[in-house]
């Protein structure tokens, strides 16, 4: 199912794969070339595909990898985890 993602969705998912959790503000900073509305739409598609889970932390929105998907990523040697894109 990962192969059905668009290029931008893949970039967003890769960013999420390299962090335990990512705030919406960090994603907006990292993907500043994408208008906020479009970024939100792309994130919603990734959430609906059950790659990530949207939640709340404090007063902000965070995104974390779905634990079921995270297990498959950890076993996939083509995916790099723990590499900061900052």
C-alpha cells in the first residue's frame, strides 16, 4: 500500500518514520513549500491509510507511526529509521 503514495506523501511519511512523534508545527516547518491546507490533506490521506495516528499532546496536534506499520518498517531494510531530517 505504501507504493500508492504520491511523492510528497512519501516524503511526509519518511519524515514521520524517522521520528517517534512529529508535531504539526514541525511538519509545517519541514514542508514549508506545501501550503498548510494541502499538507493537512496529505496527512489525512496517510492517516486514513493507517500509516500514522493523529493525536493531541498538550495543546497541539502530533502524528506518530501506527505501531502495526512501525513493526513492518523496522523489518524493512530499505527504510531508514532514526535519521533526523533537520
